[in-house]
């Protein structure tokens, strides 16, 4: 009888705990939720603010962005992980701190150490020439010239060695074109020198293209995603031109995936996942993001391991284009 009484008491206690847990989940969130953002002000922050506002509308509380730049985005991750895992802190998981930093040994976590909510946005990359440059009839003709005249073409992605540079170098390797990269502090400075004729082609993102469509001809969109192609008004993609740069899906893009601490209770996680899923399916939200040059992403938390895991694998070989470029330039200079 005493043992039966203990079992009954345990069952009652379990039921009380379940009711209390359900009540907490039903009341969550009771105060504003913060999203730790890894960069300073700019269009990336503007995109995340659109998403944050949309999530807040679904949750019924404010969702604020906390800009925490530093250490290539890893400072934001450390800040977020030091907070309580209670659902009131989300992380804007940009590819640099989430995948690139661990791959280069600059972070002691992997993408598997977080619980995903939903994919956010992607920053598309394209190769552009000056609109009044009539030396080549099309991009393929410029590539043919570059292959026949190694080192004659000059280009820039802004900062040497950045993600756009890595992707562009892989594309040039696929075409067999050796071109001279010219580093700048910003890609904006590079675009100015394109217009003055110092450079033959540059990296351009949708925001820069939308701001001056009359100034650029998009030669190649460095992604196969239809949504990215649309942002560049249907210009040829790597898939259209039949080249393989060894990067697919989110591989050749800058992107973000919203996350929470892995120890966040399931009930809170599900509330946040549902809210962000609804926000990212909202046509008005997608239109706002596209209008400022960002590609809204539609992958939910169930696809996180597949999509981000693929990028993690691709990152390990992303620098091969840069190495090939450096080796070819050295050979040219030695001649």
C-alpha cells in the first residue's frame, strides 16, 4: 500500500509539472525577446530588423536587435551563449561566425551546437562589368579573352580574401581564367574604379545593383538559386552557363540562420520556430527583404542539418580557387 501511495504521489507530481510546463509555454514570451546581431549598422542589420519585427508581430512582444560586432562575428555568439537558455535570446547566425570561423579554428563550436529556428536571408553575389564597356559582346567572350590572355584582366571583390573573392576565384578557375585581383578597403571603392576603367569587372551585390542598374551589366550570377537570379533581373547564373564552381545551395552566398542556445526548453523553441516560420512565409515580409536586395530563405528548422551541413563541407574547399589564382599569378610574374 505504501509503495502504491508513492507511485500515486509521483504520478500526481508529474502531472503538476506537466501542467506548469504547459502553462509556461502558453505564457511565453512575457517580455521582449532580444536577437544578438554580429555586425554593425548596415543593410544586413536592416534585413534582420525586418525579420525581427515580423517575428515580434507573431509573438505579440517586441523583438529587438542588439548589435554586437567584433572578432568576425564570434563576439556576438559568445555573448548570446553566456545568457540564460530561456528563449529570450536569439542569435542571428551569419555564416562567418557559424561555419567559417569554426572551419578556420577561430571558434570552438560547430553549427550542431545550436538549435535552429528558421533560415533568414542570403546575400547574393554576381560579377558585373561597366554598362558602357563594349569590348566584349557578352561575359563568355570576356572569359575567352581572359583565358587567351592570362593576367590581362583586372578585378576586385573589395577586400582580398573575403567570401566574394573566394567565390569569384572559384568561378574564374572553372573558366580557366587567370586575372589580377586588386584589393580595396570596400567593394564600393572597387565599383568606383570599375566605372573609371581601372578594373574590368567587380563583385556586386543586389543592393548596389538596384541602386544603379544603369551603371552595370551583370555577367554572371554566382548561384543557381532562382530567387537570386530574379534579384539580378534574370541574368545568367553559373548553372545557365554550365560551369561547376563546386559550390551549391547556400555555399556561394552570405547568409543567416536564426538560432537559440541548445539548452533552450523545447516548449520555448517550438513557439519561436512557429513564429519565425510564419514571419518568413509572409509575402509582405519577403517583399520588404527583396526590395533592399536580400534573398528571403524558406528552409525551416527541420532542414538545418542538411543545408548548413552541406555548407560546412563546402567551406573546407573554398580556398582552393584563391590558391590556384596565387600560383598562376606567381608563374606569370616569373616569366
